[in-house]
């Protein structure tokens, strides 16, 4: 059960953190790509403005200038004189550029109504900007337009390759994906280890509860077996002395079962939050004497010496729940009786601190005690030393 729960908690934790990581990565990528595209747009706009300014200010175009722009600024230029290609294309053009220029001309005409082959003279320059994608998936910014000339119009197609931008974006995405995958793997390993440590106390508590249930079942079965045997013996005997003996055995084992059931109900109420304490002012010496009187006879039956020591001075009242205090004394004395050998001594002691602000109740015995290595587990529920199994089945 815990293995399955561990796997589910690991998967859930890793999924939540991975989704958050992926969402943050997408935001970072969006911002980074937006900044990169903004830089590319600015570069295209600046270069286009420079080219258009040169075209407007120069009456004649230089083939050397065209080649210089294409070699240094990532721009590709095509010019048309009244619709016919300007210069011999072999000096600055390629089949790939011709194909791109034709695509840009069709896009400008079909979507923007810009016909760069028009021979109609225009007083003002006209141009439109858009984007196209070639057969290989490479994107280009394009500008198509016309400039008025003395003998007609000068048409132009200006292309700006986005291949560098696309490669940068692809590298960023691959890098972020690799980092995310590595981070998700590390988060999964961390989540598995973290959830495993979280489940350790639950798993340990469940193991102790299983042990306690088995031990309590054995402890309840033992007096029940004695009671049933006593009932069968009563059916077969008519002697008054033997019947009284069996009745006494049945009563003692019934009381033992009642104590066990009471302890189990006490734990149940404690866990369910219905455990109540009714505190009031009490005389501490009376609490100790009451515990002594209740356990004097059981100590005698176990052949143990039970003593009580109370200061002679007048003690202040304490604010406590007498029933819960009696219950604590009963648990401590029961353990003392269980582990102290015959002929041993158990003592109840009451003392007060020097500043008279605290009262100290002590239950001591001369039994084997608790090894130092086991003292850290004194308040662990259901915990029992392995060596104590031979002396007592259930605390």
C-alpha cells in the first residue's frame, strides 16, 4: 500500500512542479523570443530606411552598391525599371533570389495591391512590408514598392532573411527543453526521496499498529481462554470450594480483559480528539495515597514491596484531573510490577522543588530498567524492546 502511495505522491509532486517549471519556461521563452524578434524588426526597419533613403537621393544606382549591401547587411535587392529587371541579373542575382523575388511580387500584388511592374508614374514613393516563407521554411521580411523616376518608375523588392533569428530561436528552444528535461528528472528524484521520507513515520506507525493489534489480540485471547476453561470446569464440579476458586479466576481474568479494553478505548479517544481533561484543585498527597491503596494488594500478590514517601511539610494544591493522574499512576505501576522480579521493591515518592513551584511524582523500582539506547523510544506508541518479549507480552 505504501509503495503504491509513494509512487502516486511522487508522480503527483513531479507533475505539479514540472507543470510550473514548463509554464515558467514558456514565459521566459516568450519574453526572450519577443526581445529577439523586436531586435530583428528594428534591424530590418533601420536597414530598410537607409536603403530607401539612398534610393530616393540617388538618381543612378550603382551595381557595386547593390553588391555591397547584399554582402554586409543580410539584405537581398531586386530592381525593375518600368517592370523590366535592372542591370544584368547575373551580376547580383541567383536562381534562388529570382524565385524569392517572384514570390514577393505575387504576394505584394495579391494581398496588398502593390504592382511594382506598373509603368504609371507616381508623385510619391510607395511601398508595403510583409513576410514570406520559401520552400525550405526560411522566413523573410519583404518590402515591395515603386519610386518615381523621370522616365517612369523604379520598382524594387527588398528581402531580409530571418534564418539567423530562426536558428537562434530553435537553439533557445532546444536548450530550454534540455534544461527542463534535466530539471524534471532531478525534481522527480527529489520528489521520490522527499515523499519517501514523509511516508516513513506513517509506515512505521502502521507497522507498530499491526504489531500492537496482534499483541493485544493475543493478550485478550489469553484471559478469554482462561474464562472459557473456568466455565467448563464449573459445569463439571459441584464442590463449593472449587466453584469459588473458578469464580475467582473468571473474575480476575474478566477484570484483566476490561483493563485491556479500557486502554484501547483510551487510545482511540485520544486519536479521535475526544479525549477530555477535567482539571480541578487537588491535594497531591491524596493522589499519591489513592494510587498506593489501589495497588497495595496487587503488589502483595506479586510478592513485591510497595512503599510511599510524602514530605512532612504542608504541600500546596495542584490543578489536575484526578482520573487522568490515577490512570498515569496505574500505567507506571503496572509496568513496574510486570518487570520487577519477586522480592523486589516499588516506591511512590512525592517531592517539591526548592522554589515550591513544581511538584514531582516518582515511580521507581529495582527492576532491570531501560537501556540507554532504548530511552529515546520511551514515548513512541506501541514500541517495545525485543528483549522485553520474554518478560511481558503487552505494556
